[in-house]
C-alpha cells in the first residue's frame, strides 16, 4: 500500500499527521520529511504521528522519524507518536527511539499537555 498522509489540526500549532500504508527507504521517507518541513513552515511545530494505519516501517523510516524530531526541535517544537501497531512499537523500542520520541496509545493521550520545548512551564496548567 502506498503511503498516504492526512493532517488533522488539534489546536493552533498542534497537528496530527495520520499515516496509512508502509514507510520504506526512498520516496516514502523523503515524503515524510517534506511533509514535516511544510508543517514547520506553517508554524505547526507540535506534531503527533498517528501511526494506527502504518503496516510496516523499515530502519530508514525510523531514521526519517528521528530526523523529523530534530527538525521540529530546531523549530522550537516537538514530536510524539500515537497508536503504533505492536510490531512497529516493538521496532521503535528495540532501536531505543521510544527514548527520544514519546509514544502514546492514542492521539488524544498524546495531545494532553503537549507543549513545545520553547513554551514556558507556566502554560502547562
């Protein structure tokens, strides 16, 4: 299945990127990074990757996710992963990506208290 993206604005500056299909080295990884570049340009810097529909991702895809995290952090934002399938979640834990990118069972849980690193702690209340 070809990788498909749908964006869903959760609140200003916070967007869920719903992904469906497989993410493999090459065009899909480049598309994922371009999608995040566009979100940063639009000041959508708190991003949640909704991976409920991702059937497979290879090591290049995991590398692309880490690069997306780096880009978002550089822009004052952050990245979270939601609803990863069990095999995908296992791969992210095995590669220790779960130590870099917080993972949540649902998009709603990922959105709770989600502030970028540049936002003050006073706004968390």
